[in-house]
C-alpha cells in the first residue's frame, strides 16, 4: 500500500515539475500569435517619429482601433497640432483641425496613417507569405521581432517590423521601411490596452450623428 502511494506521489511530483517548467521561446511566440490573432480592438498612447528626406518630426498621439478598419487618432503634441483628430469608420475619413475649427471629409485613405496602426500590421502579418521572426536584444531586454511586407508596392512603405516585449507580451516598437531599407516611420508604444470595449459612435464625428 505504501509502495502504491509512493508511486502516485512520484508521478504527482514529476507532473508538477513538468507543469512548472519555464516556457520556451517557441511557446511564448505561440502565445503572442494567439493573443494578436484574438485582438479585436485596442487603445494606446504612442510616440511617433516620421522620417523624411529633409529631417524628422515627432508626435505624441492617442490611438483607438477596432477591427477590421475603424480607427481614431488624436494628437497630444506638438502644441500647434494638439487636438487634431482623424477618424475612420472604414468607409470615409474625417479630419478635424482645432486651430482653424474646420473638418474635412474624404473617402481616400492615407497609407501613412494606416501604417501607424498595429491593426493593419496584424492584417499584413496574417496575410503575407513573407514573414520572418527572430529574437533580438534591445536595451538589455529580449523582444520578438516580426518582419513582414506591406502590400501595394509603395516606394515609401515597403516593409514593417514589430518588436514585442517577451515579458509583457505587448507591442513595444513598430517600424516602417521604404524600398531602399531606410526607416520612414517609428511608433513607440507607451501605454497599451488589449480589447477595450469601443462603441461605434467613437468613430464618427458628433456633427454627423
């Protein structure tokens, strides 16, 4: 009887140790993939650097995104653009500039604005046949780095790279490169929330309700 109990205890200990074994990088990446695939919406605060041929410009913005293509951008800085809002309900885009109190409406979507959003990266990542995944170090931390193509053969927005914090399982940095491999956009995530409940009204200007 004691022998039977000893065997059961040994099996229990083995299972406990096995269950507590640290996850491999492959396990963590699988979890990250699953989390990104299940993401229906997000909100975040980002620092964006737009790099042109004559220099770069920095912005701090709030982002809201809801699948498949609804988004909102609100500028926090620089001061001269503070309060500028861009909204899309997937069919048309509203742009409101508080400095002149004017609103523009268009059905033409900006490639640059779409490339600022993680939601569009995930769409490209899931649909692309050219995807590379690596583990790289940055500032004494490890990140999953996912490289994928941007559809459309745009000269300035050709490839993109997402850095994911392996500990927090959250996006840290999104980079966009041109056909020459030069960086054109950098998006640093300061605050990020997965799957908040976002009402449809968020993606319309009140004047159009």
